């Protein structure tokens, strides 16, 4: 059953916001059913043409539909920079969900900026925790929950799907935080994965991480208490491995003393040849030491 469209921003809105956002008229009727196998649309589809938009016409934009105990509202428009931004606000079984997204002037889906999200949020009564179109790299696009705990994201890239989950628990000076990122191909085979876990209690902290990319794995562990910290890292790639252990002491915020152990560092059988160099920019001297003590001082 179609309901009256909602077109006016919620609360006070400046004239500048309305001038820089040209509303797109959406269909007054949803498209239901359909067969995805034959290419027919399925679900609720909003449609319209941008040249018909008129911000002072209450019937020229937005769509609002009530379907089987669920309410859906949509709005779309062209910003003054040529980006198309849109949002769909839904109530399903008493739960609210807002999805926001954007397309650049050439039609590529991109993550909406914070000002664009704020502009879309003026048209809905509550968008504190929207699901936002997002990207982890230039080659992928997807959605992530914004403001929720845990925070979940799903991205589709070049023949890959990325699942991203982060959660945090905090109680005063204590906190526990964890995250996981898993990349699979379209057949569900895991390609890359990374996991992190960190705990903190007043002056003490403990964190661990595991990452695998192809045949390479990286494991890390770090513990700290007051001014002392201990960090270990191990990476493997086939038969090759690299281990390092660091013990650090920071008497002040600007001074750090660190002792390091690198058992897998070995000098090459043939020293590297230096063909030419500049006196003002000499080449860096390689360090093949297994044990080191360094002093770092941060100058003001």
C-alpha cells in the first residue's frame, strides 16, 4: 500500500543545503516480485528522472511504501559537485535501518563523505547508525555498519569478497578489542586473512595479531607495563623466516632505549656493490647485526 511521500528535511535546514542538493523524483509505486534469473527486477525498486526534480514540490521526490509489516522510505539527489547520493530508510519488525550510498560523476560507486551523510540524514528522523557505502581500497566497494558494535563490513573487489568485523568492550580503564578481515574468491576459497586482539587494564596492555597473505604469514605479540614493553614478531614465507624480539624502556616521552634480537638476519654471501653515490646523500649502511641496542631521542 503506497503512503504519502516524505520530502521535507527533519528539523531546521539552511537554504544553502537545499540549493546544493537537487532532488530526484522517485517512483510512486514499488516494483514487487520479478524473476532475477530472467533479468527482471525484484523487491522494491525506486526509479525516476533527475530533470523532473523540484525541491518545492512535495510529490516530486522520495518514495514511501508499507509492505508486510515493514516501512521503506527512499530519497536521492544530485549534489552540486555532480555526485549522486541516495539513502533508503527501512523499518522491519520494529527495527530501523538506514542505507546510504553515492556515485561519482562518471557513475562509479563511492563511499559518501561525512557532509553527504549529514545532508541525507536531514530527511530521516533517526540516522545515528546507518549502513554506509564504503571502500577499503580503490578496487573494491561495499557496505559497512556505522556506529554499531560490532562493526561489520562486506566489500566486493576484483573477483574477491572481503568480510570485515570489529568489536570493542570497555569498562572504565579496562578494554577488550578484536577484529577480523577475511578475503575469499567468489567460490568461497579463503585467500587472505588477518586477526587482531588487544586488551588493556590501566597501565598494562597485551595485543596479538595474525596475518596470512598467500604463502606468507605474520605473527606478532606485544605486552607493556608502565614504561616497559616487550614485542615479538615472526614472519614466514615458504622456507624463509624472519624473527625479531624487542625489549624497550621509556624513561620519558622523548627517550626510548631498545634492545633487539634478530636471530635470522644473515649477511649476504657476496657484499653488495656500490657503483656511485653522492657525498651529500650517501647510501644507507646495511645492518646485519643479530643483537642491537638503540637510543632514540625525540628533539622538540
